[in-house]
């Protein structure tokens, strides 16, 4: 992998302007991690604004069914690029060494992993979870990394009783009181709780990153062999996605409006809140605001990889250069995010 990345970097001298020089693969397929909701609107918005066309790319964007599904789709060659969380990719790479993927642009400076509950349950801080019954989706990263969250936050994870729930039942059962809280993704759980009738200000969120967990969040992933064959296409995609994120940050209301073409029944007010919450807490971190979106700290990324391997009891070594390459990032000035716009 290291040799491949070095070769990629050498190729980039020829890829400074993919639109001018022509990309190797002008027709690109990309899979998202979930349905067309607020966070996913960024890519639809970018396509609607012509960010991909500017780079010489005709893009097909499809919804997904979770980050695990993204890994399978991209590794199989059915899709060229995918948007998924890095924790899932690291686990996939460790378990599928012959089908490894690599991240080329990190959109989540923080992870969406969190424990979510509602006001009135006596849960204000992580230690308040002791002795409670929590719900989680089987095999989810939020469940797998919970013990690391507990160790960092200083409470006893052994006192927790777990109830395994489907994604459809997780938040409804928590709001109903069948479980005290749920472990999940902020990007899906928070607004799901709001849609069930809980005011946003009554949602209590304990984010893993706030208590010492090192995880980054979502990223654009692809295959090393695709990179080697299409370096100008990859560089063009990263530039287009970077421009799409900056556009959505500046005008989140316009971004979510792009969902309507795919889902006429979408509640745009709800999706705008979902988008801005995610942008504010996951993308617009101090690190990314200062150094540009996708500015990764190597020490933190190495620590996050170790967390994932520990959580899933994986013995295989996963080096940093097989997880993320900075080779295709635009200059820092081009990755500096604008101020977050409003949904009003």
C-alpha cells in the first residue's frame, strides 16, 4: 500500500487540473451511507450546482443501507467511491486484506458516535449511565466502542444492561422509556428523537469524542487499484466534493432543497436541522476550521485505529498509510470552510 500511495503522489503532478487535462474515467458511480437526508444532501447539492461537471465528471449518486454496505459495494467494484465512517472501513480492511479500501477525503473531524437520551431520565453525564439499560443496534460501531468510551469517561461499563434493537425500533423504544438511552449516530438518532415528539432542547447527547475517544467520522473511500488507474479522476472527485461541502456549509437550506428531486416527501425543515447539526459538530471542528477540511493529525488517527482494533478484538496490524492518503487534498486555503449558514 505504501508503494501505491507514493506512486499516486508522483502522478499528481499531472493532475493539477483534471477538467483541463481530462479525467481517466468521466462516468463515476458513488454510493452514500444512508437515505437522502440532510447530511447526504451535500452530494446532491454539489451535483445540482455543477461541481462535478466542472471537473469533467458525470456522477451517479445512489443511497445506501449503512457503512458496511458501502464497503461491500466499493470493494466489489460496483461503485467507484463511497461515503462511510472510517471505523467501519478499518474493520473491513482488517478482515478483508485482499479487498482493502482507503480514505481520500475525511469529512468528519469528529465521529457521530454518541449515547442519546431525553431530559428527565437522570442522565446528564456518562457516569449517570451506570446501572441503566441501554439499547443499540447489533454490531454497530457505537456498541463496539462503548467500552472504550466508558474507560475514557471514567465509568463502569460492566454495570450496563444492553438490549439489542433494530434501527427502526431503537429511538422509539428509548422515547417510550423501554430503555434509558441508546448508543448510535448523532446524525440519525437526534432528529429521529425530535420527529417522535421530543423538543430538540430536551435531547441529551453524550458524544464519545467529548470524553476522550479519538475517532474521526465519515470519509470518501475508494479502492487502491482504482486510484492507481485513475489518479486524475480521484483528484477531480476530491476537489468537487470539497467544493460541495463548502457550498452546503454556506447555504444549508439550499443544500437540503436538492433532496426533493429524490424524495418529494422529505421534510426539508427537519433535514436542514439534521444537516446543520452534523456540520457544526462533526465537520466544523476546531481542527478543520483552522487547518482545512480533511486535515488529519497522524497521531490521533493512529490512536483511533488502535481503538477500533481493540474494540473489535482484531490482532491484524492496520498501518496509517493503508487507511488514509493526503495525496489528493487541495491546498489548505481551498479547504478552509466558510461560516455556517442558517436554516431560516
